[in-house]
C-alpha cells in the first residue's frame, strides 16, 4: 500500500463518516415525525432496529441545528 492509495482510502472513509452523520440526522427527524404522527414506539423500534430507550432519547432531544 503506497501513500497515495492510503490517502485515497482514508478520504473515502472521511466522506462516509460525513454521509453517515447526515443520514443519522435524517433518521432522527423521521423518528420524531413518526412519533408526532402517533406511530407506536414498538413499530418505530421494529423498523429502525433501535431500542425503545434510544427512540425516547431521540424524540426528547433537540433536533440538530435547532
């Protein structure tokens, strides 16, 4: 592995971290919207794979950038 190849892979990794954070915020917003629309927590947990406690934390947290 040469330096240029390593830099390329590291750059791809940093890009994926940024995309992951954007998607995490989108999922959190969708969870808050589903909760506001009355979707039961058990259904949100089933679809997202999150625990009910994680869902409660997301619902109660301030949205990023708010």
